[in-house]
C-alpha cells in the first residue's frame, strides 16, 4: 500500500485488512468508484460527487444481493394439500431487473414462470423470489432463464417448467448499436412443456393473453 495514488486518499480508505482475500472491503469498492469517476473525467471531491462512491456501493449491495441468497432454500417449503390440482400454475408479467455481465448495465423486462405440479406446490411469491435472486447477480439473459427453470425443476420436481423472459438490454439501447425498443426473448421449457405440444400451446396462450384475461387488475 505504498503507491502514491493510494497515499493521497483519506486514511480510512487506505486501511485494508491484511486478509482481504476473497471479497474486497467496502472501502476498496468505494475507491474503485472514485477511480471510475476520475476516469470519466470528473473530480470525485467536488460537492455533488463527494457522497457518490458510498451511494454507488450501497446501490450495488441491492443490485447484487442475490449472491448472498440461496434460491433452493426459497423453494424448500412446499404444500401437498392441493385437492388434486393438476393444471398449470403460471405467474405472468413478473417485473425483471438485472444487470448484464458484459457491461454491468441494466436488463429490464418481464418474466413468465409456470410449472405443472406433481403433488407439491409452493407459495406463488416464491417463484418470483427465485427469479429475483438470480436476477440480482451479473447475468446474461439466456443463463438467467435456464437457472430459474432448472432450479424450480430440480427442487419441486414437477411434471414440467416453463420460463419465458422478455427484456431490454441497456447495453444495446443506450450505447453500442443504440437500438431502443428492441427486446430479447428467451425461453426454457422442461418436462411436459418441452415434450407435449398441447401443454406448451396452453402456456403460450396464457402468457399472450395479457390484457384480455379474466382479471384486469
Ligand atoms: Zn451488455
């Protein structure tokens, strides 16, 4: 820690624990934000930016909270008293907020998550929570879609799982090719949703029925 650059910084930012092995400290993370501000061409010590490294690191704690959470645990509690319910359970239009792992900018969209239970069901909010845990990590949409479907499939062992995600990638809309209004659609179908065309058709019919359903709430 003898570099000139670091010795210019406030004392608390220089006091790094000896064993800062795996995860950097908050101070190191704030220092990295200061560096990026300087790289962008601004002065991290001017009034408007003085609190920015702290705010960015706090925002990152929210954006990337999914690394601390276990999606398998979320699905652990299931219910078996379903009176023989054996139709599709679908959670439609779940708001999706994630970050692309190539540019660390937002991926914003919606997800539809369905499964066909085999005796066991979960509380429906748990399906949205599983999506949220994986979304709060650095992602590509294809992997996110597969992770959500695979986890539900592995833990609940239903007759099938279907996940469709439609999202806009800010790395495409605000930089690079600058193509706003484009959404990317990914899907992962497992079990009966993959093997039985009628079940898959029913699912796709349900998700495309947005706005014309029984409940416009
Ligand atoms: Zn990207």
